[in-house]
């Protein structure tokens, strides 16, 4: 299989110098760029998959009627926090 090239990019000399200063022994600038692109692609793919799983889980929970509205959940947590603070304050007296 033939290889392809990515477009060259223009960067400020300071950035290039910083990257070159961080290269590992025997690592070329091209290898660094390729690794960076691969990691960015992997991270974005993971983000897309994570969001898709979250949306699917939300739809499944709604369909199964196993769902708590966020406002209700936050109100319940605030009540519990208030009770815990009151209990803690009462215990200090």
C-alpha cells in the first residue's frame, strides 16, 4: 500500500524550536507530528464514541422509564447536603 502525506503547516519559529527541544532521542520532527496526529485522531474517536454511548444510555433509560430528571436529582442532593450541614452544625454545639 502506498503512503500518503499530510499537508505541511506553517508555525511560528518559536513553536518549532519548542517541539524540536522536546523530541526524544532519534525521533524526527515528522515522527513527532505523525504521533501527535494519531493521538488526536484516537482522542476524537473516543469522544465521539463516548457521546454516542451517553445518548444511547439516555434514550434507553427514558424508554425503560428508569430516568430521573436532572432538576429533581439536584434538588434532592441539595436537600441531603442541607440536612448533612445542619446535622454537622448541631453536633458541634
